[in-house]
C-alpha cells in the first residue's frame, strides 16, 4: 500500500485493498515518509476507514487532535456497539473525538460547561448515561484528566445521535419537553422534585413516551377505565392540581399543537399525587 498523506510521524493516510481511504497509525509509520512511498505494514497498529463525507473534517482534526483521542473514542464506540448490539453510525467516532478533545482542553483551562439536561438524560436514557460514566473513567485512565459528570451526559447524547438519523434531535426534543413539564409542575404545585425519587423517575418515563407520541404525531388511545368520580376526587385533594393540569394542557397545545385528552391528564395527575405524597 502506498502513502496518500502524512500527518505526523505516527499517522498517515493510505488506500485499502478496496480503494477506500483509511487512516493508519503506528510508531514511526510516517517518519521521513512522503506521498507515494510504500507503507511499512509491520508498523501498523490501528486502521480507521473514512467515509467521503467525513474526509475533510477528519483531516483537519488529525492535524490538531492527538491520535490517542481517536483511539479512546473508538473504544467507547465499541462499548456502546456491544451494549446496543450494533446499529450505531460510525460517524460517532469522529464527533466524539472532537468533543473529547474540546472537553479535555476546557478542563485544563478550568472552564465548566453545565449540561442543562443532565437529570433528564440520567432518567430517560439511563443505559446511554451509564456508558458515559464508564467513558469518563476510561478517559481519566488514558489521559490522567478527570472530567465532570456533565460530560457523561454529553457522551450519552453522542450515543443517542449515533443510534438513528434523527434520534438525537428527537431525544433532545423529548428531554426539553419533559423538563418544561416538570418545571411547570414544580412551580404550580410548589414542589422540589428530587431526581432520585422513584415517583419522579416514573413520571419522567411517562413524559418520555408522551413526548414520543407528540413528536411522532401519533395519537394512541390509552387503556384505562373511564372513572370520572376518581378523576374529580383526586382533583379535590389539592386545589392546585386543577390549575396545574390546565396549564400543562394549555402549554402542550400552544407549543406542540397536541391536545391532551382526559386520560392522558389523568395519568399525569396520578404521578403528581404520588410525588406530592
């Protein structure tokens, strides 16, 4: 194989047997080499295939980002791939490498970027978040830099983005939707909901599925016996409940053009009552 581009002493670009461009790394693999020279395959340690759409950005990053960060992202990608049994876009490696490089630099510069959706990510995308937590430990092991748990949430979002073409956008929409509803409930009901509370977790899960129905424009009939007496009795337990549900109904209609029916409101009310208790 011939060298197509030399990035540094340890990283070069070449062509695979199928004429697909790839990055290869290894100690001294690019030392005193130039375009057209034969590649010493005995020195190759890692190979990274490049999609045409990624090529320009990949090259720019290789000139600025240590190749170790690509290796770290590759390991995290493999962990997520194994956990979700495939189905992840390989572009995750590139995007995650860029994020890790930036996050490590911010940490060295003592710049903190809070993840405003961290609690929602932890609750709604627990498996992705746990991979993010594992990734922080692995990054610290490889680089000696400990990143805050906010970054576990950001890594989780990269996994969500990689799972489907529009999964990341939908996931962010759902988390924002859930957060807005929770904020509205806390303000109206004068509650301080703790995310480690089991009833909070159940409410967030319900809001996740409600959000999925809203953003997919899919109206599903919830299976629940029509019990207007119970509905009115629960409303009478707290005068703010009626106001809260009215605000939620109006908010969803105004911002998402979705009409919550009585059964959907009833489910939300049950969760609120449980948390209130």
